[in-house]
């Protein structure tokens, strides 16, 4: 039975349609209203507030904490500067992704790690004689993500942190009504945004301060349905949807490497030994079999198929998470991959998807065929391969000009 997060007494007031989902054992709003369009557009035009408490959270401390995380992660965490954050993934010794998340260096020998899956057991098995302590703070710390073009102005109004100079993927400390919290310039929408983290006892103070500051900026509560649309537009992969953790995969074919997921940029190969390094070096040299791409699905062709049945074209009301076959451009009997999630994108006005396809067809501009089902009949429409990141505004990384 799911339980409420420390913010639940506030989020419950806003959740008019009682559309709750179980996220890692917590009640999470799928959407706060019957139509979630307003929640999505808050991300792109004002600010959306999301309860992200269900993320798994770990505090890693000790003199060896930086080198310890560097041995487990594909990125060299020891190079993180104080208050810097990074996105990365961690692999098993075959170079297959276990999970992805963020790592933040909050103190000289203290790191804060977020993950989609429970990772304490995986991290703890490699501590051995290192001067490292791993604390699972998932149930004692809570978080809110405030995402959208007015998010900076809202946080500036409710705390004294220097947000005008806080760079993308950096952190800073702040206070609200005497309670400590910290802010990371991170998020899962591909837009300007921040995540705020605090101890559970400060949850209501933090929520109320953000909500009060946001009233003049059209702040809205946002659920995971709207978040799913935004993260697909931004080309951000999801564990359990666009890939499967190697710890849960039933066969090797269900596993993925960072290179296959488009996360090769998170891999620092030339350094001291780390988990999966040998396999990843081999893959880097020989090339990957699969690639993660974006698909721009041909809308006029979709209209034509629906028109044959005297129907208007139809797409899902929000994001979808189904496995849909992708075929060769010249041979619709030859499957070359599969789409993992997709949506109609309000930001770029396209019907888009994220897909795993054979690396030989991953070059942007390549034409493929995408399976659609209309009136119980399986058909195909063409699609153009693109980079997964369809939406990438400058404001996500930029700071206000002086």
C-alpha cells in the first residue's frame, strides 16, 4: 500500500481528480486535473511544481567517497568540484547499465546520489575496506522540482540564494523560515529548472514558501503524466521504459550499454579502473550494435490512413510507453528496432518517439517505417531519424545577462 510523501497534505488539496499512482511506494499524482495540458504548459511557459520525493536518495560520506563513486560510475566523480552536480550512469562488469541518476558534491567528503531504482545493495557490496559510509535517506529526505521559465524568479523571491549566478548542474544552500534546504539546478523536463531538497520535517514550510512565491508567476502543480511528455521532448531516457536495468533484465537482449542509450558522453574511459571499463573500451573501439534515436513520425501519412476509415487522425492524449516496431525504409517485413516511448509534442508540433534501432540506421535524416494500428489494422508510416533531443532551449543552461 503506497504512503503519502511529506508533501501529501498539500498535494492532496490540489489533486482535484484523485488520479494517484504508486511511485516507489509513495502516492504520486499522475495529474492534478482531468486535463493535464495546463500542467505541461506550465513547464514551458511559467513553472510546474512536482513532488519528486519517491526518487531513491543516498548520502555517501567518508575520505574515500569520491574515489569510491568513481569506481562505480562511468564518469570520474572525483573530479567534481564542491557544490557541483553531474548526470551519469553506473554499469555492471559487462558494461551494461544498472541505473542512471545525478551525483552532487555537497561537502568535501559528502555526495548526494539520486536513482530511479533502489541502489543501496548495489553500492554497498563494493565498499569493502574503503572509508565510505552509505546512508539511504530516501525516507528521511524529500524533494520538489520546480521547472519552467519563471522557476528562477520564484525561488529568488522565497530565499536569499544567489540563483542568478548558479550554473547548470551546480548546487547551493538556502534557508526558508529558519529551515535548511539545498537547491540543485537540475531537472527532468529539459527546461530551466531546479530541484530543492530538505529533511522531511521541513517539507510543509518549503512547499508553502514556494507556492506563496509562485502565485504571481502562474505556478501550477504538475503530475508525472505532464512530466513524461516534457522528458520525451527533451530526449531523456527512463529506466524501465527506454531501457531496463541489467539487474532486472531477464535476458542479455534486454540490457543496454551507455553508448547504446546515447549516454556515451557520460563515460570517462581513460582513467583508473572502474566497473565495466574493459567492456566499454571494447565497445568504443568496435562500435555499438544499437543506438537510441528520436523519430519524427510522418503526420500527413497518418492522416491518410485514418481518412481511409473516415476518421480524424488520433494520437494518445499524453505520452505512451509501448514497444512499437520500427522497420527498414524499403522493406516493411524487416524490423530494425522498436520505439519505447512517444508523444505528440506541443513544443515542436510533431508526433515524436524515442526508439532503439540498429546503429547502421541511426544517422539523422535516415528514413524508416513506423508501425501504427488503425481500426484494428496494422500499417506503417514513414519516420525520419533525428537526435532524441527535440526540445533544448537556451534558457536551460544560461544565466541572466548583467
